[in-house]
């Protein structure tokens, strides 16, 4: 079953991207435009202490913006809940769970549940992902926010799909190396999701191979996101995407979770024994 519509499509200039990009997989969720500060509405309370403020990266104002900010507020409320372990998620709109019916059915929410189940301990989830984020954003904003936390016991990193808009293979890998160099030793790093077909998928495929090699060479746990999503390629995967046929649905996020499942389970067992 397809997920219900969860908002409105971002725009390129004044034109909704859905009009010419819906039902295509070779997309990213970034669009031209200045970043939007997650401003408070009238009477809206300030964020809880210790929860970093976040932004929408590279997204032009659209009718979808209020819904995206609502999702950010949901994650901020989740971050305010205490836990024995701290799980920090870095990434883009997929890490925010855009397309999921709830936080619990996003891949980050599912991984938090897996972490609790295998560690036997409660988990505080701090989701630092930003809609439209690229690798530079993870380096410049998300990682500093994670390091500002009292501690981070588990970290997942899935970012780079939005960088595929630009044909700068070597530049992307240089930025990815800079990101790897700053991650904690227990971080779990994914490569890129499968874009299913087209030139962007070729770029994602060859880039993912190098990302996997470099993550392993850095001594970090690797999540084979491209492989698990590539295995689902084809028209039969439609139920795994939400209405925009780009972001995963609840079913699609189960596939994303499977890429991280082994590494997160192993990390949970280490934490259980500590």
C-alpha cells in the first residue's frame, strides 16, 4: 500500500517539481534557494535546552515548508526525552523520515528501536539531519551539533545523495574523506541509495563503491545502502516510495533500516556488555 500524501512538493523557482519529476527516481531533494532558518511562529516556545537548532538546507519556500518544520519539531520533542544511550543521526531528508507516517516508521526510528531491543537500555534519539543537506552541511553544522552533546553512543551517517546533482566526483570524495576524518570511531556510515536508472544512478553506483572502500579503510562500520536498495530496483518497488516517488514510504524505510541493521546490532551488543 502506498503511503498517504504527507505534504506538498518543493518548488524549483515557482514551479512544483512534481509537475515534471514525479515518478522519476533520479532526483535529489535539493532545490535552488537560500537556507531557511527554522523560525518560531507567534507564541511558539523556544527549543528545549540542549537540543541544537536546525535549518532546512537549500530548500526554497513552498507550501511544504510548514510540514517539514513540523517534522523537525517532532524530532526535537523526541530529543527532549531522556535515555540511557544517546543516538545521533546525521543526514538529509531521508534521515528526517520524510515520507514516513511517523517517527517510529522512519529508518532512524526503527534503528532506535533495534538499539533498545539489543542493548536492553533506553535510547535518546537526537536527529540532526536537514532537508536537502549535502556532505558540507554534515561537516559544518551537523557534526559540531553532535559534538556539543554530552556524549554520543551511536551515530549513523547517510548523506551525499543531494551532492549527486553536481558532476564533481573528485570534489565529492574529497569532502567525504574530510567527513570521515572527523567521525567518532563507532560511527556507522552508509553509501548512497540506488537512483534506479539514468546518469545519476551511474554516478551513485560508482561513487558508492569508493565510499564503501574509504569508510572501511577509515576503520568505520559500513552500511551497504546502495546494495540493499539496488536489489529492490524495478517497477515492483513503487510501494516502497511515498507519493512523490522519491522519498521512501514506511515500507521503503524498512529497506533502509536493513542496511544499518547488522552494524547497529553489533554496536548495541557492545553497549549492552559495557
